[in-house]
């Protein structure tokens, strides 16, 4: 059975740990199981619905959202040519700081990945750092 990540405050065991500003529309992302060392698979399952397979922010769920998902291929460009690794890791761990209203439209992944790997604390960090490296690999000038 596939587990679904339900991005509202009300449904699912994982929901309590997800902040999601877009309360008006219900965005459901089917979160299949992924290997912590397969960043591309994690990206495709967990990030592409909003950020798009190519990272440009035009995933299938994006039109339903109030705030547009960030173009993830421009992170280096928007940070004076240096890939913001520490920032990306912090965003994945603790959530985005971009939202001006306190509740970010970007799910907080740290607790979600934590729930996926309850028996292995290092696995959560592995998922986050592998995803951060994957994003570095899709940067465009
Ligand atoms: C439900 C839609 C959604 C999903 C799924 C999603 N994001 Fe986001 N993401 C957003 C939105 C919207 C923003 C814009 C920032 C905001 O409004 O909070 C964003 C912003 C970001 C940022 C930039 C934040 C900043 O402060 O600079 C990064 C990096 C990011 N996402 C990475 C990821 C990764 C990696 C995944 C998969 C593990 C992912 N996102 C999954 C919606 C999503």
C-alpha cells in the first residue's frame, strides 16, 4: 500500500508535523518509499510534484498553490554564484523562511524524514544531505 502525505493540518499521522499555508486547497502527495541514498528518487517522489521534475517550479501541484514553488535550478545564481548548501539543508530540516506570514507553503521535511526512519537517526540527515547535493547538481547558469 502506498502511504500518502496529506499536506493539511487535519489528516494523517504525519500531518501534525507539516506546516502548509495553503489551507484552502488540499494538496496530496503520494509519498512512496524511497532509499535514503537515492536522491533522484526522493526528489521525484517528494519534490517534483511542486518544484517540477526539472526543478523549475512548475510541478503538477504548483498551480493549486498560493505561493509559487521556488525555481530550484537558480539557487546558486540567486546566491551570488555560490550554491547555498547550508541554507538548503536548514530549509529541508526546519522549513522555508521565505513565507512572510509565518506558516510556510513549503512542507518541513525534517520531521517527515524522521518519521520514515525511526530506527535510524542518521538516515534522516543522509536523506537531507543527499537531497541538498542533488539540488546542487541541477543548478543552471
Ligand atoms: C507542497 C509543495 C512543495 C513540495 C512538495 C516541496 N516544496 Fe520546496 N517549496 C515550495 C514552495 C511553495 C516554496 C517557496 C517558499 C515558500 O513559500 O515557503 C518552496 C521553496 C523551496 C526551497 C527554497 C526555500 C528558501 O528559503 O530559499 C527549497 C530549497 C526547496 N523548496 C526544496 C524542496 C525539496 C528538496 C523538496 C522535496 C524534498 C521540496 N522542496 C518539496 C513548495 C514545495
